[in-house]
C-alpha cells in the first residue's frame, strides 16, 4: 500500500473534523510510520482544515513525534532524576561517542536511533535504557558497549 | 456600571469586563507591552505589562487580568520596574548585539524598552540561539535570532490574514517561529503581504531591501532608470521624514529621485488608470459570458498568490489583468523607450510601493517578457524614506521639479487604488460612463469610502443594476468568498485587498502602524482625488494618448499581449 | 470461573447486605481470600518489567508446563518496592500469601520448588500478607511488621500489588463500586461536593487546592456540558505514584473519576495520560471496556438516569502539560501552553466549558471517602491537611519505592525509618522533594510535619510527592543543574522569565559545575557574579512567570543557595566537587608505578595537557587539564586516577 493510501486509511478512522482529533491522529500516524512525513502533515491539515504550520507547531511541541524515521534499533535512555544520578549522562555520552548520534538522531546506516526520554518511572533500577521493547536495568558503560555490540552482530548476521 | 480602581494611589474608572491594561490606557497611564496588539487576542506571554495588585502573591499581567471592584494597583513600583528590567535583560541576553547594523535601528520596540528601562550594562551574558537568516523570499527577510517570540506575526498572519504561514514550533529554549517543517519562506504558504513586518517589534522580520542595488544603475551610461511610485507611498512617506502625516509628498518624491539620479519618475496611478479601462472591457466580456462568479480584481499581488494557493478554483474568476504597477512597468519597458527615444539604452524599471508582495510579484515568471522582468526593483515606502534621507537634500527648501509633461506619467482616478474600495470606486466611474454614456457624480460612490472591511453598493448604470463590492483583510475576504461559493451572495465586481484597509496599510509602510494613521493616509488619498481636475480614468489625457499611440482600444491584441497575465495553481503546504 | 454479572452488579449496588454462606464462599474466591490451587502473581507493571518480570513470567510458565502443574498465574501491580523487583507473590491453598523480592528468571525454579514443598526460600522472602481465615506461615514476618510497611498507612495503595488489576470481579468483591453506585442513587450533586469539602481533601498535585471547593465552583457555573479531566500526566522525573495506582488498581481510579463527574453534574470525563505509560494505558483501557460491558459506564447507568462516558487520551509528552490549562490546551489539540488565570478552568476550561482537573491520586481517594465517610478521612492526617500522601522515593535510598503516610508525617520518618535511609557506609546529605521545580531539604529540616502550609512557611513545596534521596556521593549543584536543564528543555517557552530565565540559570549553573575549554574570561569573579544573578533572576521568575512551572523553576536554586551555599562556594572558589560528581572538576593524576608510557593518553588528550616520553611515566599538567577524563577512559593500565 502506498504511503498516501495508508495515511488516508488512518484519516478515515477520524471522521470528525475537530481540532481535538489532531493529537490522536498524529499519534496514529507516528505509530504506523514511526515518524510524521511531509505528506502526512499536508494530509492532516487538509483533513482537519488546519493550517499545516499549526500541525507542525503542535507536533514539535511534544516529545512523542519525530520527523525522521527511526533506526532498526531504537535506543531509549531514561533521563529521570534517579537515572541521572545513576549515570545516564555517561551512558549518553558513550552512545554519542560510539554511534556518533545524539538525541533524536539516527545513524547513517539506519541501524540505531537514540531518544532521551524523561522519567519512565522505574527509578529503583537506575539507570534504565531500552532497545526497542527490551529494557535494561542498572546499565553500566561496559554493559552498554556489549549491548550495542550484540545488536550490531544481530543485524549483520 | 463603572468599576473603581485604585492605581498608584488615585482612583480611576474602569468598565466591567475590560482588562487592567485597557483601563490604564484609557486613563492615560502607560504600561509597556510587547506581545499585546490592538485587535488581536491577548496571550499574556511577554510579562512586560505586569503590575502589582494588592493581595496577589505574584505580579499580574495587566493585559489579561480583568478589572475587579476595589483593586489596588501599582504600576511602577521598584518591584515592578525590576521585574520588567530583568525580563528585558533576559531578552537581550539572547539577542544579537548588532543594533547599529539592524534594519530596525531607531524603530525597534526592544531597543526603546531597553532605553526606557535604563539598561546600560550587559549583566547576563549567555549563549544565543544559533539561527540562520532566511533570505529565500524576494519580499521578506526573516532573522530568527532577532526574534523575541512575542507571537505578533503568528497572530496577525492567522487572525487578520487567514494564512498562518508562521506558527510557534518546538518549545523551551528551542522555541521558535517557524513555517511548516521549517521551510524557507519562499517555499511556504507565505503570500508576502508583509503584515508581519508591521507587527514585528524588532528586526526579525524585515523587507528584502533592494534600494542599495539601485546605485550601480543610477548615473550609469547606457541605462535609463525609471521610477514609478504609488499613491499610498506619496501620502505616507511624510511620516518618516518629520512631516505632517497625510502630506502629499509627490512633488518631493519626484524631485528627490530626479536629483538622486533617476532619469524619469512617473505615477503608478497611470497604470491604474489603464487597468481601469481594461477592467471595464473585461467586465463586459465576462457579463456577456454570463459567469455566475463575480469578476474578482487581481491588482493585489498578495491576494493573487492567495487565490493560487487556497482557491485555485477561483482562478477563472480573477481579472486577467496585471496589477496597476505591473501595467505601469509594462508601459515603461515597452512604450516609454519610444517616447523618450532611449535608443539602445537599457531601461531599468523601479517600483516604489507600500507593498512587500510587489517584490514577490516582480519575480513572477508571468511578469516577464522574453525573460526580462517588467519591474527590476521594488522598494518600499520605508526604503524610499531612507533614500530621501540619504540624498542629503533639505526638504524644507527643496525647489520642486515640475513633472515632465512630454512623458505621460500621471493618473487620475487610479490614485484611489491606494485605499481599499478605491479600485471599485474608480472603476465604477468609468464603468458607469461606459454603460450609460453619462458621468456619475463622484460623491454618489462614497459608500466605498466607509471605514469598514466590507463595502458594497448597488449601481444602476443604464439598464443594468450592478452589485459592486470591496473587501480588505484576508480573513474577511475568505469569509466572503466562502459565502459567494455557497451562493449566499451575488456580486458582479469584487475588489479584494489582502491588507486590512488596502495599500495604505501595506507591509512596506512606515512604522509604527496605528489605525489613526491609516485613516489619515486614506483621507489624504481621498483629498487628492477630491481636488483633482480630472476624476475619471477615461478622461485622463495620458491614458487617451496611450490608447491612441499604443494600445488601440481596451481588450485589443496589444493590450492582451502587454497588460494581461495568467495565474496558476500553486502547490505548497497550506 | 465466570463470575455472574448479575451477582456482581447486585453486590456492587449493596443489594446483598447479608450474603448466604454459599455467596460468601463465592466472594472469598473472587477476592482471593480462598484459592483452590496455588496462585502465583508477578508484578508486570513497568518497574517489574524493567527488572526482568517478563523473563520471570516466562520462566514460571515453563516451570509449570514442564511439571503439568495446576497453578493460577496472574499479573499484579506493584506493592511499591521498586528496588526489589521483580516481586512475585505465591499463595498456597489455605495459606497466607508470600511475597518475594528480586525473583529473576534464574531464581524461579528454586523459589517454586521450595514454596510448593512448603519451604520458605529465605533469601528472597519479603513477608506474608495478613488475612483473616488463612493459615499463617510460621517464622515468616507479616508485611505489616516490616518497617517499610508498618510505618505506612496504606489507604490508597492497600490493594496495589495484591489484587489482579484486570479483574473487575475482584475489585467489586473487595467492596468496590459501592460508593459510586450508592451515591448516584441517593445523593444530589451538591451533597457530594459538600461531603468532599467536609472531608478536607485537597489536590495532590502540588498546590493543595481544596478538591470539593473546586468541584463546587464548576458545579455552580451554569453550562450544559461540563468536563472532568483526570490528570495522569505525572511528568515529574522520579514520581511514579499515579502510575502505580493506575497499574495496580485501575478500577479505583475509574470509580473516583465517576464520582467526581457526578459531583459536578458532568457526563464526560477524560483521562489524560502520558503516552509512555503503556501498561497503565492498557489496564485503564481494558477496565473502561469492562465497565461499559457491565453497564457502569454509558447511558443511564443501572437505570439511575445518570450518563457517563470516560475516554482515555494519550498525552504526547510535555512536562508542562501537568499544568491544568496546558493540559486542557493539549486536549483541545493545541500546543500545551498554559493560559493566564483567570478565567479558571472551573469557569471556562475544556472547549470553553466548566472543567475540573484533578490528578490521579486525588481522584483515587474518592471511593474511600464516600465509602467510609468524611469523618473517617478527617481522622487521618492533620487538621486542615487531611488524608494520606504517597511519596515516591528514588535516588540513593536503601529502598526505592512508594510510601503512603498520613499527612503530617515528617520526611525524617519517611526517609530514615520507612526506607531505612541511604545505603550502608554513606551519609544522608539531602532530600529533594517535588521534582524539577521542587526544593532541596537538608537533614536538619526533615522533622517538619509534611503538610502544604508547614512546608510553604519555610519556603518549601510538596509538589507531586517525588522524593529524591541524596547521599554524600551526590553533588547538590550538579543535581540542581540537572533540574534546571530539564526545566529549560521542558518550559513551553511562552513567557520570557521562564524561557530565558531557566536557560540563563542553567548556563550559570553549568559554568559552576563544568570546566570551560579555557578559563580565560570565566574567572572566579564571573562565576560569583553568576550566583548573584541567580538570586535576582529567581525573584523575578517567581514574580512574573505565567504558570507554576516558571514560578517554581527557581526553587531548587533558591533552596540550595539557602541550605547548601558552602557547596556552591567550593565549586566556585576552590573549583572542587567534594562528592566527585562533577567530572570536569576532578583533578586527574597518573600513577607513575602503573604507567607504562604507552603515550595513548597524551595522544588523545584534547587539551594537550599530558606530557612525557614514551616508555616512561607520563604527567598531567594541571593548569592545562580540562578534566574531561578521556585519559582515564583510554588508559589500558588503569594508571589514571582522580582525587
């Protein structure tokens, strides 16, 4: 199915032309594609009779929406206060060093992308990180290196 | 019932439902504001208008706080002043320190706030947001690093111009004003009306300045530089030159330009007169075709672009004519060389206009003939004022140079196109004459001069009863268009001006804007018309000559080649 | 077992005042007083999952499958011991339920082997749950005898981690929904408002506004459509009480929302929940579906004539949306920017209609207040500040987790007694209360009874109830910088003092905790001037910011400047971080005995601060060192160390 067709299918789920449908709609698009494309912004604006600048303005306000596709392995690092104390900052700089990406970016080979999340609420196990749906608790630098190595290997083999 | 407030120890009267700020202002008490703009929704964002209210723990923003009985307010206590000062210092800490190089030096609200609050020390150094200047648009330059995020441009673009090319994007220290996906203005749905420039308190939004580029052409051998200026410019530029607002500066403009090095100076209203002649022809043709839609004017370039983006289905209803300024430009490039015997000298055509969208318009492919632009440079009223100052001429003792009568260069009714409703008023005179063979008494058309966004008249000309209307301000226009599309209104001829009030309130006009000044400018245009010997385009001897020598008759092949244009649907993210 | 819908509804409406023996038996099964086969519950909410609960679950499944055992395996919420996850509880028929901590997949085998054979695996044991009619395990402490639980008053959290959050029958069997159903039959809207006013319940999200008064204001504003919004945004880092309540006992919240909606005469309620809270979203969504099918949501609820719809909306993630006007803006599909008050949401809120915004913890109190009465509630806590408050403890605490105590309990009790202070060998330096816009409290101030006014008097705030425990190995300035950077990113950016002020504050704090590439221009004097600026800035930010976020953003700075000024001075003048947290302020040395002279550190040093001759020990020129620590990381011989 083409991108437009998939977008249209999502739009059909929101028949009401109301502004308060905007966030749920964007969430549906984000879930479906992993990001909000230019086409999607145009179609949403059209569907809700909203200027696209408002759609873009809204989407950029919130953490959940991104405008570029994610990597095969999406790394999330919790930067809650407990995780910060536990060393999430060091984990972050290590990832930046290893993969040369920062918050919201994706590696060139589209393998890894990075997102810094505000507290996910698992403060007892700080610092916490996740790769796609798999969580890692109490991560140390060495472990982080091993984790990334593992996913690299998974991807190549 | 009035409400009594105690302000700084004395009592003032306030009206129920109003804000503290409006009560203060009505009573002659001044509180600084940044984000607040008359007629636009309050946001309470800038916190500059904070005042102390007894019993309230924190300072309150007077712009959004409704008055209550027996409020005790202090507007300039040390605590309030300190708060305002630190907030301005915070703004300055993220502002490039380049006032001397800034377009808005001297007319900047941030600058005067800093001055008024006696900020004389950089107490808060810090990193500044790294933003790139967007010069993509021929009309508007946007420098986000100078933006103080008051949101006035956002609100004016949305609420007055129904465009919303800009909105707030991101948040916190990343907050910025942005087009959709951060696209350059020229690739956005911006129609270059320039209302945001008038709204912007700083130099974050300015016109794409072109007047320094003229220098290489002036006095250059092999070049003839011809300027045309619009009526709106003539009645407004006085404000920036220390003259009484509303003074007609035509003579001074002509004289200064000629002394500065321009070779010929003509009035844009000449083009407007020609356009009126053609408009009447087009109108009758459309009538014959029996179109259900009104004939919609196309002289406002911002409006034209709006139609191309938002109402492509209305393109057939648009008048196929170029705008007055482009018609003027066309005459300058195609006819003037013969009159002045320019030989193989290159004609440089300059437009001086109150309009920023005209800068965009000049770059339209449709506005070129064999790849050469009809108008080479467009400079705004503000740029003109600077050029006049730069000329060093003493305006009080300037010996005015009379118009060169050998060159047809002035208009009549066309002067009215400077104000909203003026185009239809001027057109109606000629149309009436055309249909009935008689002249209409000008004062009978004064319904087009009421100070309203929508002006409408029924005119009985000969056997025909015509409904003619004018709307200005795009948000009003959009509503009207929707009504027309829904069949709720039937109009024969509709003038649309993007800017509220028309060209006298164009994006290139002097700052600061206020409603009163716009009324003065409009009145000056009306005075000019009332005092004119000839008030009809078809009686303008220059127009008659142009038709005799060049065009033949309205709607002729030559007219169509030179004065008509086409419109195309524009695909941008709306 | 398929519970009888009619029976449940009768029960919920209080139509079975004296159940028959058979009904009692059935009830005991529903509320798990009695189990007929071993019951194993795994905390599957996020704190458990992060610690490996999914793997534990799988291990239990395969354990059961391999042995073809007849065991009921069931999910639960968290009992609040976040640092002890995964928590697994086991209930053998006739016996009390046992709780175990840190049950990783590899421990499942031995745990179940032991318990099934009636042996207690001591090392994982937490305790047993006291319940009437169940035989206690010998020599096993009851949960309510363990300090962590014994000093708490678990009112809201009573069932969290105990019940199956997916089971509506279990909620009803434990007395749920009676409060709501009796209310809509027998009480008028304003009677409910009055009852809640009498209870003294105050909003738990920070401000402490009396809940009943808020309702009354919305109730008295004339309008055809009113809204109740449950604020489940809970965006304070380190706060997870709302999430735990939603994951552990979703029906309690939904009943509370229903009551609030009824009280203001609204039939439309929304739950605005962080999209990151996937488990909570799932549980609430399933609970709403269940309630609809039971006829407890929808039109004409059980023929009472009262209609109510509750919908869930996922918040797309912005800290500021915890502020009610920003939350409403977000719900309306706009950027979550706060609006000026007045008008207050109770007059003009969601879509311009009267709207009550209450947070999860506040709403969860309601079924209990209506069931047990206003006087019961007033009996808990302090006069003027009634009920309990849940605190989520994280950071360097010995136990991280949720603690519910009566209002008026001191932080000293919570930190020193309930969670047992900090880890062994460390000393308590401070606690930070109330998230990024909260404040830091030194140990000597921790005896103040926790109540809105008491704290405010000394310039502190309760916030949402996140408590970050800091020991001597954490740096006050660094933590404040972290919070300020956080707020700076999270500020909506609308008003100047918050947008620009937080940014400058973060920069000033950064200048104190970091070492700039060159120290020219950034002299001690500049840093000192920065600190002086902090105080001016803080006053103006508090005075002029539009919403609570900006007004309270300087709180961490203000409170630490007051109580931990010495630490600032050390950072500024001595360029020293005694807790060794600010890595750039560390002084690095090379151990001459360990250094082989491989030269890698000198090559990688960005400041060219390391000199030496290959194969001989290298040396760090302190004047040039920027403290980045790269030498430490690249050294293969662990020769680099810091003091």
